């Protein structure tokens, strides 16, 4: 794989960071370099600390490593690498949704969005989007409980785009406070009941990066790289450098990122300024471990929209606690869209393991995806939260691992979604 120093990889050894708003002014131009130039890691790490300390909006770009870099020894392409040989074609013309390959790709994208754009771009190349481009857009305003991160992955031809929102960062206190900001807020446009409300913290975080996301999508629609410099223009009538403009768009995310993805899907369907451009391009929204984002009136309005009812696809892994949140203590919330739940028969798997003496026993987490007619309900009160924590601790001991639980924090971890959605015959997301 490519190294991280500035001399190892002409495409990935350097990273472009651009800042906007107040944060951009905080970035010092060390050595005469200006914000937006390619910077070696030791330089940009210091500058990024300044940006994050001040808050604001900033972008960071990456390009996927080549297959020569990803596989420096042996054959560049094998039966298992890249994972999906025709991934762009599959994304352009899928069968019905949910599509098992696309679900695996989206779950993997959502899981690796907790990393940096270089890592996400690398894993998407391994999956089959060779020579993809990735832009990360992040907004941070601590006092407003804003910590919003979005990634836009663009295929080599420019015809496919994947918008992915990062979920709650485990060690980011402000991020957690934003999730807990569940006060109801009316959205700025009409959808169904005029009194419909949404989760205030999620709504604020989606809007914090929305304009930069839309700027990047505008570039993609104009046959241009999403990594193009902000504000750059091209002469009227001159085509962009890519094969094609954006034809299909997918939105995805895990946890809070899934909720933000679903909310962005609603915006693209119901805000006229976005609907006119993206309604025909948006193919599906895939979310994983997503909490609820609106009250019953909002959910009902979304169910009246064919796309939001059928193409917003929510995956729930076994006893994942987050889809049950916010609890009833925070008011009435409800899911919308299609739901698939991965049911794991823990006791049966443990019994089979015991009967076989542990040899060739089925994995403890082997289960199956089931389409559900009724959506995951809200957690009654707050007692389920400590119970979910206890279930997480129980996973660490063999004697308690198979005990049934109502809620589980452990089941919320993104690697479980990736593993459960890996199609038969696919070893893993690395293509090993």
C-alpha cells in the first residue's frame, strides 16, 4: 500500500485541505503556503488542529490508490480482487432495492466513514470503484452542538456518486450532546402536516454541511471532479474533464450518520431547489443502525412519498439499541421506510456449538435478514439504556455470551452490519 509520507505516493501522499468561514482564517500559512495547497502530513496535522480548535467548515480531499499500490506483489487482479469487478455498472443499473451487493458496499462505506477520506477512498477502490475521488466536508461549532461530517465518493467516470454521513464519534463529547438534543423542530418546508417536527440536533447537523455538499454535487453534475477547488469556474459551454456527469446518487450512513442520510433524502425529495436537480438521480438511501428522526406526523408524511417509503432502506442488526431511540421519555418519534432486521438465534447457535464440541460449529452471530412489516418501536422510558450496556459487557464472557437481551450496544457496532451483509462467496471488504 502507499506510504503516508509526502514522497511515497504522488496521488495519496499529499492531502488537500481547504477551510471556509472563520475557521479558514485561523489556518496559518506556514512557509508561505496558503490554505488549499497540497500539504505534507506533518504540516497539515498542525494546521488541522488550529481549524478544529476554532471550529468552522473545512474540506479534505483524497484520490484512491492504484491497484499497483494496493497489491505491490502478485497479480493486480484476481478472482477475489477487486471485490466486485463490475461495481460501477451495478450501481448504475441495479435490480430491485434492496440490492445485496449495494447493501454490502453501502454498509462498508458507512463503517469506514469513521476514518479519514484517504482510508475511505482506499476501501472503496478495493470494493471495485477504482480511481475514485473522495471529498470530506466537516463542520464543527461546539457551542451550537454541531459536529457534522459528510463524504462524497465519486466514481472514475463521474457517473456514480455516494454521499455518506459519519455517525456519532465515540470519543467526541460535543457529538454526543448533539445526538441528545432531541427537542422537536419544525422543518423549513412543507411536508404533510405543517406541525410535523424532527430531531433538532440531527436537523442542525445536516444543514451545517449541506451547502458544501451541494457545491460538491454541483461539480459532479457538471462533469467535474468533486475535488475541484471551491469557487473554481469553467468557461460556459466547455465540458468538464470527466467522462460523464452525475447520473446516479446513493446516500448512506451508520447510526447518527444514517439518520442524517435519511433526512437528506427527505430534503432532496421535498425541497424544490434540490428536487428539480436530484430527484431523478437519487436511487436509494441505505442506513444502518439508524435512530428515529421525526415525530409520527413526519413519519406518516414520508410514508406518503413512494420513494421514501420504498427506497429508504433501514437495516437493524439483531438487538441494536440505537434504532429504538429516542426513547418515549423524549417524546413521540417514529421510523419510516423499509426495515430489514438481522435475527440471530443465540441460544440455538450456542447449543449447536456445545453438541459439536466446538468443532465446525456455526458462528455465534450467524442469522438471517428478515423484512419486517412493522418498524422498530421506541424504547419505553430510559431503563433500556443501562440494560444495553450490561448486554455489551456480557458479550465479553463465554458463559453469558448467549444470554438473550432486549437491547445491545454491542450489536450497534458497524462491523456487525458489514459482516452480516457480506454476500456468500465474498471473503471480506479487502478482497484478500
